[in-house]
C-alpha cells in the first residue's frame, strides 16, 4: 500500500519497508532517480571542464561555483551507486559517508557564494581572495567532515530507501535533521535574505547611475544600458541558487517532517517529486551557471575565434588552389 512507498537516499528516502532497510520501489522510481542524478553528474562535470578550458572564468566567484559543482557531482555519484546489500557493508558505509559529506558541502558552498556576495556588495570588502577564501574551505569542507564523524559515531549509516544514507531510526532522524535539513533551510533562508538586500541595494545604485549618466552628455547610452543589463542578469543568476535548493529539497523536507509525526505514511505523487527533484540540483545549478554573462561570453567568444580561424584557413586554401 501507500505506507510502503518511499523516496531515495540523501533526503530522497522514506521509511524503508524491507527487512534490510531497502525498498523495492519499482523500475519507474529507480529510472527517475538515476536519470536526475546522471544529468547532475554531467552538468557538474561540464562546469568543471569549462572552468579548466576558459582562463577568463578562473575568478573568485567562478571558483566557488566549481566547488559547488564538485560537491553536486560526488553527491549524485553516490546516488548512482545503487543498493549495497549484505555482505557489502563497507560499500554501504562509503556510499552513506559520500552522500552525507557532499550533500552538506553542496549546501555550505551555496551559503559561501551568498555570503561572498554580501561581503562584496553590502560590506564592500574586496579582499575575499585572500584569507576569506581559505576560511570558506575550512568551514565548507570542515562541517561536512564533522557530519560524517557524527553519523559514523552514532552508527546510523545504512540502508535508507533506494540507497545507503542515514537509517530511519529514532537516532537517525535526529542526526538527519542536524547534519542536513537544518543547515539546508538555514542556507535557503540566509541566502534569500542576502539576495533580497542586494537586489534592493542594486536597484538604488543603478538608478543613481542613470541619474549621473543623464548629466554626462558625452556618455554612450547603449554602453551604459548594456553594462546595467549584464550586472542585473549576473545577480539574478546568483539569486536563483537558493531557489534551486528550495525547489529540489522541499518535497523531501516535507516528507521527512511528516515522517517524524506519522511514521510509515506515504503519498505517491510526493514520492515521485522526491526521487526526481532531489538529485537534480547539480543539473539545475549547471544550467544557471551557463546562463551567466561571463560564461556565455567565454564560450561564444571561443566559438567566434574558432570560426574566424577556420575561415582564415579556408581562404588560404582557396588562394593556393590555382597553383596546385
């Protein structure tokens, strides 16, 4: 019945119905979960390759996005590992540890991006590439390591629906909220507050720029508008990161919260949303990053340069042809 239906691992998992903690949800659930996870792995890999391929993208905020992509890639890789049944307890423990570590790391790097935006635009701190980036690494990788230590120390790693994560026991429920869901919703709330403050501030700044521009008769109105549009697009893209977190993890958060008070409850449409949206975070982040003006300029600039070189080679070949 519906009470036996659940979601996958890493927040995408309900109360396991099987004696070994795994649930046979059927082929449809597994396909959706693997498809979403595969899209995220591919998208995150594309972000990393783009960062390596285009030197113009190797800047502070792009580096933070790459750290987020690395976290998403490994989180979804753990989801693709499938069910690790007995006697493969070591594989199950590794899968659970990877999901715990990189799931929280993904949340932390989303917060790091938002806090960096706050420091630059609200705090006017331009020294982020020094000691602050180092502190971000300590926090954004350190807290996930602590989370893994907690899950291993409390013995809650194990089968949790479609894959291994944190078992659905009384202690596991507490650990799950402490190591993932509470930081997740703090990240969404804090990031949303930052981008709201920054959006209000940017509107005032851009309005003032237009006023200052109107007093300068020699300025180019098209250049000004293009610069304003680029800044607004870049800010809108960053502001979407916490929205992606909310979109991907709200169904699983609702399911886990209900499960605290009504164990074994299940609703099939919610379960489908959980297995589909949870692993999709990396793919949506990659799409968002690809929409930024800097990335589009780098990619299309490289394509334009390659096309010009190709046309140049073709022209030289045409000039040489009569002499052959």
